[in-house]
C-alpha cells in the first residue's frame, strides 16, 4: 500500500494567510490582537491576554492542546480551544508566528531603591540565575532578550507585564503545571512576590 509509506504524523504546515481569516472569524484577534492592531487587548494595562505575535507556532499549538485537555486550566480558553479544528489551529498558529515580534513595553524609569526587588536584580536573575537557590538563568531557555529558543523555551520578551506576572504566580502556586518535567514550577518556587513583579516588568521591557 502506497499510503502506508507516508510518514505517520506529517505535521500540518499551517497557512498564515488562511490563518489570518480564521483568527478573525474565530474571534482570537479580539483579545490577542493582530498586525497593526497593537496586539488587541493584550497591550492594555490590565491585559492578561498573552501577546502571540512572533511566538513559536509549536508553542501556540501545544498550549491550545493543553487548554483542550485541561492540562492547562482556563475556562474561556478551553472553550475557544475546543471550538477549532487541528487544521484551523495550524493555520492560526502560523499566522501569529508571522506577525512582528511582541513589542517591548516602554522602559520604566524606576529608581532601584523604590522597589523591594530592583530591576537590576531581575536582570541578574534573568541572565545568571541564582546558584544558591538552584535557579538556572532564564536566558538559557528563553534566550537573549527573551526572544526564545526553538524547541526549548517560548518567546517571553515584550510579553505583557500583567500576563507574565500572573503566569509566574501560577507556576509558583502550581495552578499552571503544563511545562515538561514541571521545570517552570521548580524555577518559580523560590521566587518572592517582589522578584516576580520585577522579573515580569524586566521581561516585558525587553
Ligand atoms: C475573550 C478573550 C479571548 C479570546 C477571544 C481568545 N483568547 Fe486566547 N487567551 C485569553 C486569555 C485571558 C489567556 C490567558 C490564559 C491564562 O491566564 O492562562 C489566553 C491564552 C492563550 C494562549 C496561551 C498564550 C501563552 O503565551 O501561553 C494561546 C496560544 C491562545 N490564548 C490562543 C487563542 C486562540 C487561537 C484564540 C481563537 C481561537 C483565542 N486565544 C481566543 C483570552 C482570549
Ligand atoms: C529549562 C528551561 C527553562 C528555564 C531555565 C526557564 N524556563 Fe520559563 N519556560 C520554559 C518552557 C519550556 C515553558 C513553556 C512550558 C509550556 O507551557 O509548555 C516556559 C514558560 C514560561 C513562561 C510562560 C510563557 C507564556 O507565554 O505563558 C514564563 C513567564 C516563563 N517561562 C518565565 C521564566 C523565567 C522568568 C525564568 C527564569 C527565572 C524561566 N522561565 C526559566 C522553560 C524554561
């Protein structure tokens, strides 16, 4: 049989042009934004709507699968994830991946002594980790400037500050626990509230 010679799981290569249409008709753009729309609600000060521009398509697909299966918990995103087919998902992921990368937030003019954990501390944690607490450098997986490392860690640089803060709290509490091997739960565990706030701000401004 000829068919049997085809690779068993030919990963669907998404079509970004079809994906643009689908992201619109499936309402993804309302919250996650699109090209030229400043990433929708995700840029608002109280936005917890994850920017998706320039994100790895594989990461987007994994998150949708995790929302579907309940491995990552969010009522609304579970409903959205269940409502689209795998083919639509491949196209939508390809579309977001081709958008310009998440724009960095304006640098805050925060004097170091004003915050419990200054940005310089966040910068150090990001670039070097903290061996005393067995904390690896974030950069080893999320890359320089948070640009991500294909197949290792998603893009986080320029992601919304409030979204980042929420995710770090969720990793720490365990309410989000869909990273392979629980690595993100392990790394967030020793962080203080002040460190989470400083890291979220620092990463959002990358
Ligand atoms: C009403 C707003 C809303 C709509 C519409 C919506 N989302 Fe979301 N989405 C969210 C929120 C809020 C989160 C963050 C969930 C959390 O806190 O874990 C999220 C998270 C995500 C994530 C995870 C991002 C990350 O960085 O981990 C992906 C991927 C995603 N949405 C894709 C989609 C797609 C695809 C659609 C359309 C089919 C869609 N969303 C529609 C609100 C929305
Ligand atoms: C060993 C690799 C690794 C290291 C080191 C690492 N991360 Fe991650 N991180 C990941 C992976 C993998 C994911 C995605 C997990 C998933 O949902 O599949 C992730 C997800 C995240 C997310 C959620 C992104 C989103 O869009 O929802 C944030 C925020 C984050 N990491 C911040 C950090 C910070 C801050 C550090 C340093 C303290 C760090 N990470 C260190 C691998 C790593």
